[in-house]
């Protein structure tokens, strides 16, 4: 008898886990009434750095019409992820995807056939973007060149190769609430949108726990370099000690206030931030300076 | 138990001695690291004049801009082979951020050439007005940045 009860319980837990780990796509009406603005779409595209990850290895990402044929490799503690082709090619890329398909990928980490994406695709930041941003972005993506290079499979082992397990990971990793909560000035709000959402700054600057989830208590407080043995610096106001002007100049030119120049992975981030408007860079600076001190 | 404690004291002492040794300037690898970092600091000191004017942190001054650009060109023309010593990379020597690939992937020469070309452009432009200086500073910064992207560890 007791054995049956236990078996029933185990089955219930497994069924619960299966249900919980299912995909959570956007509501069907999420994009209703939104009209695409391709000019804003280009801004979203640059701020989000899509091309930095999706161009071929060694190809130039900071050009007007990058060829996003994929192939770049991202080493992690779970294995190697390989960026797929997201060019406008109808078969090899995402040329045949609807706005809703693209929105579910970027805002929910869910594929058109309902599978979970790995967070090497930084939707754990992008989920703070707006539906309007994504409709605009989708219009811009359709203007990008098509390329027939097939996407490659990731090089990851069991159990991480079971995409369903990512459903529980997503539940545990935390939701899309803004981290700097509450009422802020319009400039800080714009900076928050860029830093916490599109710019995905925390993917590198915030430490992760053993399961690869962001430690929100150490927001932007510095982290080990994902692919090497160095460190990504803290960018909280006290750790940085820079003025708004210093930060905006760094994001525009790569020069620090002491005229060292940025290195490592930050160089390709600056290739993007240098193409934003100066208002956007000022907004990023205002946001960083509005963060609580890290106490360091 | 006491054995373990004694052993770990010995190990700690050994680490301390090794630390002191590598910090001393009579260690040739540590001296090489110090020399090349000083070379980089001289780049920064001169870039601060050019970049400071380009960013509006200080007023444009043709004579000072030209002097800084000439200094950068002189620094870029110097042979640095005596302080980029094989075996002096991050992980092998204390206090350096130079990545080991500098000595293995064969790309560092092209970085240095791109840097020299950008600095030559600056030398031609710096004394010719603020707009010319501003146009020339992008390539200089990009060439410093490209080398730091590929060959310098992030570790601040």
C-alpha cells in the first residue's frame, strides 16, 4: 500500500515538474495593434548587440548590414554553444518567422515549435524589453542580408542537452522585473531599459551561482570572466568612481578617464554603444550612477 | 594533525617567499613586465593630451597636440623585444595581464603595425586643428583597443 502511495507521489512530482518545465509563450494578443518602426528597430538591434554574437567568427559585426550566418562559439561551464544563423534566409535563417515567433524567442526564450532556448542567448535580459521594441526589431531583421550557412549543433553533454530541463531553470532564475525598482527619472528609466534589458550588461558584469543564474544581490558588482581566468569589473558607482561624462565617453570612445583603452569582451560592446545616440549613452551613465553603492 | 598544520605553514611560507621573489625587480621576468607596463603608461600619458582635447576636457593647443603625437610616434617606433619576454604571461608571472597567445598565435605583429599606422595618421593631423585631431583619434583608440581585446586579460 505504502509503496503505491509513494509511486503515486513520485508520479505526481514528475508530472508537476513536466508541467512546470513547459514553455511559457507570450499571450496570443501580445503584439495586437503594434505598428513596426524599422528605424527604432535598428536602434534596438544595435543596443542589443544581436550582430556581435550572430555574425560568423572574425566577421565584422559593427556594419550597417551584418551577415548573421552564425557559427561563433561560446564556451561555458555546461559545454560549448554555437550561435545559429539568424539571417533573413527563409530556410537556414529566420526569414520565414512571424513577429510572434521572434518575440517569443527574444522575450521568452521559446522557439517556434515550443522548445526552450539556452540562456547563452541572453533572453534573461531581453525579457525586460517591450513588445514594441521587438516588433520594430523584427522589421529591421527582415532587411538584413540572407545567408544559406546551416546552423550547427551545440557541443553539450547530458543532462544539459535536454532542453525541457531549462523550463525549471527559467522558473528558478527569476522573472523580468526591473532590478533597480521604483520610480526613477525618465533618463534613468531609459538607461534602465538599455542596461537591464537590451544592453544585457549584467550577463557579464553580474556574478552567477553554480547553476549559472544571475545573483541579483550582487547586481553589476563584477564577476569572473566566463571564458578565461580574469575578471569582469564592477560597474557600481563606488567601485567605478567615474562621472557621468567619464562613463558616456568610455561607451563612445573606449577611453577610460585615465586614457587607458577598454579591452577584452568590452571592445565589441563599445562597438555597439558608440553607435547609439549620445542621449542613450548619457542615460546609461545616469542609470549606473543611480545604482546603490556596492559597499566595496 | 600537527603534521598537516606544520605542512601547511611550510607551504604558506613557501608561497610568501615566492611572492616576494617575483615582486623584486632583480627578477628578470618581473622587470620585463614592469618595463612594458611603463611603456603602456607613456602611451596613456600622451593619449591623455590628445584625447583630452578631442573630448573637450581641455582646450585645443596645436603645439601641445603635435608634441604628444610626436611622442606617441617615437614610442611606437621603439623596439619592445627586450620586455615582451616569452614565459612572462599572466599565470606564469605575478602582476601581468599579458595573455600567453601573444607568443603563440602570430597576430601581435599586425596589431603593432595597425597601431603605428594610426599613430602616423595622428602625427599628420594633430597640429592641424581640432577637427583633424578628432578625425585621427578614432583609429588610434581602435588600435589600442583591438590589441587589448585580443591580448590583454580583463582583470580589474
